[in-house]
C-alpha cells in the first residue's frame, strides 16, 4: 500500500489540525482532538498529529495516483489556511519509522 508522511514546522500545529479536521468533517468521516486526527477520504486516509513545534501527516492509499491526490488535497487546504504565512510541506515516501 503506497504511503507517505510529512512534518510541517509551526507553533500553531494544534490550531491547524483542528481547522483541517473540522473542515474535512463536513464531507468525510473524521475523528480528532487537539493533538490527533484521522480523516478517511474515499481515495485514502491520513492521520494528523500536532506537537508544540510541528504538524505531522501520515497518509496511505490504494494506489500511487490516489496517494498523490490525497497529498494534494492536504497541501491545498493547508495553504488556504496559512495564506498570510505559507508553510512548506515536504513529503517523504513510505511509512515513518517509530
């Protein structure tokens, strides 16, 4: 199963996790609290985690194309929420160790 992860440096990780999950919950199944979230898209799933210094995404999907779509959705929505101070998302292929 194709997978990828990313870490985004931000002191506002919990706020962005909340905003992303609340937005996605309007259309798809989402479970979240202030530090963790899980969004189940039709084309893949993503676990979000927030610490004091970073927002993390751990995603998987059934195909490379679906994974690319999932990554794109996350990056585009985060970009909309951070227009004033854009955040850089660097994806790494595969499962994160640990």
